[in-house]
C-alpha cells in the first residue's frame, strides 16, 4: 500500500514538472510584450486565473472520475495529451509557437493567457487526478505542487526539460501509465 502511494507521489511530481511549467511560460511570453507595469498585471491575472481554474477542475475531475465510463474518456484525453507531449519532446515543437500573441491591447493579452490557462490547467488536473486515484491527499498535493511550480519555477523547469530530455520522457511515461490505468479500470468495470 505504501509502495503504491510512493509510486503515485512520483508520478504526480513528474506530471506536474512537465505540465505545470507551460502555463507560466505562456504567461511570461505574453507579458513580455508589454511595459513593466502592465506586465505585472498580466502575470498576476494569468497566474490567478490558472490557480482558480486548477482548483475548480480538480474538484470537478475528482468527482467525475468516480463515475464509471468517465474514466475511459479521461484516459482517452490523457492519451491525446501524451501525443502532444511526445510532439513537444521528440519533434521539439514548443507550445509557444502555437500561441498567437496579440499585443495590441491589455484585455486581449489577458484573454490569450486565460484561454491558454483553461487548456493547460485541464491537462494538468486530468493527469494528477488520474494518477492520485482515490488518494485525495495526493490529489491536493498535486494541485498545490502544480500551483507552486507554475508560479515560481517555470523558467527553471523549462530549462531543465530542454537540457535534460529524460525529465520530459519520464513525465510523458507517467501520463501514459495513468491514461492506460484509467482506460483499463473502466473497461474492466464495464465488461463485468
């Protein structure tokens, strides 16, 4: 039992390392197009929105993953996330290239950041909630870790992932294992 919790703990850490840094990278990229006083506001609102979205998605996802049939959908979504991570790791295509920055107005910048937050927060929460399973304290740990990583260490993490590809590969493998477990668990329940 304890060894399962330790494995889940490390799965959550690697999922967060790979997925949590993306939010802050996008926020920083968008904010860099503005003067310092607006930059601080964009970073504040971007990280604030990501925190709120992560908490909401965690509450909803933890509940929904208890319903038979929805774990299968969550697993399939995580397989798609694995594919996106694979493209980022192997083909070295950054998500930064896919985000269109419109620096014509402050409101448009905030909108861009929040749209990116929605997608990336859902990715992170699905991965962490799937890994945590019924261990709610590990789910809370994963949520807190993703927020801390996003708010403080995104630049460092993105540098590590670029320098040490194995970190991204381990994160990818952790997400893939969670996806397969979710799909297998639901198929087993549905077939019985």
